[in-house]
C-alpha cells in the first residue's frame, strides 16, 4: 500500500493544502508581506504564529515574485566571482593607460 492509499485521497489533498500554505508563508515572509499581528484592527489577537497576509496570492505567484526579485538583485549586486573579475579587469586596464 502506498502513502496515498494509506491516508486516502482527501487526506493527501489536506496534506498538499497544508504544504502549499506553508510555502506561501515562507515566501510571504521572505518578500516582506505584512504580519497579521501588525494589523490589530482587522486581526485582533493575531500573533506572530499566525504568519503573514499574502492576500489572494498563490504559492506560484509568490514564487514568481521571489524569482523576479532574485533576478533584479543579481543584476544589481554581482557575485563574488563577477566582482573579482571586474576588479581585475579594471586593475589591468588602468595599468595599460599609464
């Protein structure tokens, strides 16, 4: 008997739903979405354990947002190897001009 047969289809769907919600929370926190606890007017008694409000964003949409942000950051901030290559190039070219 495999895992799906053991817990049933509904159990497996519940497991996937919980996993997707956890992924949404991980991505939402990394992207700086607001915590429920920071809006006591709309979410009284919310704590940090309640997580962040990602609105109607899906795990897929949050992953795309994170991917876009990573790509922008990589363009803005070179890796250590890229920075070293740029430094060495500038160093070599400044010697040639002297």
